[in-house]
């Protein structure tokens, strides 16, 4: 078998296994899903499953890693789009992505792994947000609150809003959630960055 044909078959098998888990997570809680359920849904053998994943958790976390990369790109896109003031401009695309495309995030809310996932999300976001805010701090000035604390506040606020939104059946539009996030966070950034030493 040629190498590229083999690679395509491997990719197709992994995709089928991932999609099987995602579809099952829409039907029942993660802790009720068995390996047998997954291989039946994916129409693969048990040995095939174990040639790709050691455990069900490993399968879940491989899907999470892909989702983390996507979410991190959204964060990078909005923390880098700005002029003079530190502003977390828009998270509308992030909310739109979750609303339209992300079965894995919705499914994770039915699992005992939700906290693990959001801890990883927060760690990804903290690095980029802290770096961005630090670059906007006027030379020789100190903010009222350490940057690390402000960063944690921003990312945890966004995660809390995402959790609330999903748990409340996405009852507000992505545009509205974006506005609420900015209304909560931007005055906080202004207070921390400028209130004690002015705009200059």
C-alpha cells in the first residue's frame, strides 16, 4: 500500500472514531459512553480503535486539542486588532463559532471533563492576553492590579459567559454576547491601566 493512501485511510478512520464520539455525546452523558458504543457507531473493530487511542479520554482530549487551537486563533485575532488603548475588541466570531460549528464544546458540557477543558482554554488564552496587555503598558508605569491578575479576570469572565450562554440555550445572539463582554471588561481595563496615572 502506498504511503499517502495509508495516511488517508488512517485519517479517515480517526475522523470516523472522533465523529462517533461527538454524535454519542449529543445523545447521552460522556461517562455513560463505552468503547463498544464508539466502535459500533464508527463501524470499526476494537483493535482498530486501540491502534489509534489508548482510552476514551485520550480520544476526547485529542478532539479538545483541535478545538483549543481554533479557540486560541479567535483570541489572537481580536487581541491584536487595536490602536492605542488596550481593548479586547470583538469576540463575536468566537460565539458564532460555538453556536454554529462546535459540537465538541456543547458535548463537553454533558461530561465530567468540562472543567478540564475550560482550564486548558483559560491557560491558552491567558498567555496571549497577558502578552498583549503587557505590550500596551506605558513604559515606567505600573497598573493598579498586576497584569497576571487582570489577565485571569478577563479570560475567566469570558469563559463564565460562554458557560452561562450555552447552559441557557444560547438565548442571546453572538452580537449581544460580544457587546456584554466588552461592556464588562473594557471599563475594567481602563480602570486598571489609566485611572491611577492618566491617559498618557
